[in-house]
C-alpha cells in the first residue's frame, strides 16, 4: 500500500490527501508545546471528525458528510496538553464493525442500503460536539444525538432527553442563551425522510426538554443552522430541498434550485409556532452557518450569516445541474434586517464582511448586539492552490477578526500549504481581554505528507500569530465543528 493509502478506499478526493481515512483510536499525553499556554486555556477542546471506517459500496460524492463520526479531545491542564480520539459508537458504526464492511449506502438515502441495514439508526453523529447541562452530545442533523462520556470518550447511547424527544432529528447547531442557560434547538425532517416538518425545541438549563412544537417549513429544506435573539427565534430556509420519490429511486437527498425563494421564519422565543412570520429572501442563495442575530433598540432584527450565491457543496450543485466552479462561487457575510412589527415581508440586506465560513462569537454575545467576531476565509493574495480537503474540496487559509464598530479587520494568513480548521473561543478572566482562539492547523509537505498543530491565538490580536503551538501526534482528518468546555474534565 502506498503511503497514506488505505486498503479498499477509492482513490478520489473524499479519500486521498488530507481526506485519507485514518481509522485510528488513541490517547497520547504530554504533547510537545512551543510557547506558553495562557492560564485561561484550561479545559477541553472537543472536536467532531468524520472518518469512514469501511470503504463504500456505492459511488457517493457526498461521502464525507456520511463518514463515521469520531470525537476528538485536546485537553489543557496546568500547561500540559493531551489528546484522544475515538469513534462514536453509533448503531450504524457498531453494525458495520460487526459485519466488517459498509452496510449503509449513499448520503442520507436509506433506499441505497444493504438489506442488513434495515431498521438501524443511520446517523453518523459527526458534526458538532455539544456541551450542555453536564452532557456531551455528538450531533448530526440527520438523526438524534449520541451521548458520549467526556472523560473516556466512550459512547453511552442515542440520547432522547430522557424519553421526551418526539422529533426523529436534532440539529448540529444549537444556540445557548447566555443569560438563561437554555439550549434552543430544532430538528428538520422531524416526522420522517423528506417531511417538511420542523420541531422547535427548548431545553432548560438543567437539560430538560421543556418545549417541543412542530410546524411545516415552506418546503423540506436543508436547515443546517438557525439563530436566536433575546426575544425571538429565527428559522432560515434556503432552496436546497429533498424529495421522497427521488430518494426511493436511489437518487440524491438534496437538489438546489436557483429559482426558488429563500425565507426567514421569525417567532417569539416562548410563543407558539402558529405565530411564525415568514419574510421572503433572495432566490437561489444558500448558507450553512449563521454568525449571530440580535434586536436593536427599535425592535428590528438583524440576522448575520455566511451567505453564498448557490449551495456551497460541489456535490449538491452537481446533483442540481448547477455549473458553478468552487472558485467562482461568490459569497458574503450578509446581514438580513427584518421588522417583526412591520407590515410587509421584506428583508433588507447589507454586506458586513467578506465571503467565508465557520463564524465564531464569544458565547456571552449569543443573540445579543456584538462588537466583533471571527471567521475563516480564503486569502485573496494567495498565489497558488489552497490545500485540498474537507467536504467542499478546498480548505480555508486565513483567519479574520471583524470589527463591527468601524475598526479595521485583522487577519492571520497562513503560508502556502497550511490551512485552518474551525477555531473555538476561550474567554479570558481579565476584564477587557478578548480571550483566545484555539484551532487545529494542518500543514501539507507533499502529496501525502501532512503534519498538524493546535494553535492558541490572542483573539484580540490575531495578526500576531499563535502564542503557543502544540504538536499533534498523528495524522488528522479535517474537523467539522468544535466546542470548548472550560475547567477540569
Ligand atoms: C454540513 C455538514 C454536515 C452535514 C450537513 O457544514 C451540512 C455543513 C458534517 O456534516 O451533514
Ligand atoms: Fe455546521
């Protein structure tokens, strides 16, 4: 076997280079550190990493999104750093391990599965490690979360909030209110495959599911993320939609329609889903991640999102007959402003930042007016190709700090061959200090040669580069999302 190659995996972008399956579980202590780890950085950086355990038996351009979830932890205590990674023991992963081969077919299409997969929960729990009320949940929008022991990374099982959850699905993007500690969440396709049914969920600060209300979206859309304000909950809908007949015919879960409207549903947080007001957005746009949302003094709602002119996933554009190359896909950090007390359904858009993704805000500004935020983007001055990898094909090579008070943006550009995974924000104890960003940086040294570091960056002075760098012990596949849990594990 060639270096970096894994037996039986197709030699195509989902499985080569940075995306080469690793399939390794391990724990390593006392990682080498260059520089000084700030005292604030004491806790665990949990990361969700999709890594397929078995070669596919179908050709599936969306395969990274259905790769088995692994949970990775990078732990910081007393200036020492350790790491561990383990598969999430989903029913799907356990069934495939027992069979010694893949049983599940295409991304979110059970009609392409082997007969042995019938009736087995299909979720791969590979998108976000969510920490709330003392529980670690590995989430994926296609199904319910799995609970994982935060110390051993052992999987405890599928989690349904003590039997309270009715929805078949649960988002990978929850929003935790900084004042109340409540977790706001939702599930789409809540009533089954390709259903337009959305479940709106509120979990109290102690982890009890106290509200579950169902409503129908304008159509069955890929609802990856949403937003809250201090008084409202916002449900954005972009025209990437599912169709049961297409799935039954063995087709793709998602098709994007450039001619269909986007929508923003707005309701009072503690209201009834019958009160949702739908504001009409531009046609054909798409967004995976919202930065934040808030109400201003006049009650106008501002909703900030990493918007693009079409779906960001090349495999979804291909399935939709949309001929836009990844490098030609335009985007922007867009603010949509709507008046919940106004008479019309108009959305006013202003551009507040460049194209990019993986927005990060301080947890205490969730749903509130905010001064600054961070995101990943492509260096406009890069000469040469980006590092290839991850589900969209190209990795981000620049970190930005945006200032919404009129100050200039700050940037941290990596040199050619290096790229960022999504950072987490760690708050600082010192008043006025903007805290720290902790992120995994991948370095490519050759077609199949990579090394990885975990960087700690002063969040208020990102241009100065990392204050500390941790050498990661083994090859890593690209992370999706992370979560910072402060304090001892
Ligand atoms: C995304 C990621 C997913 C998914 C759907 O970032 C959307 C977008 C890692 O899984 O299933
Ligand atoms: Fe996401």
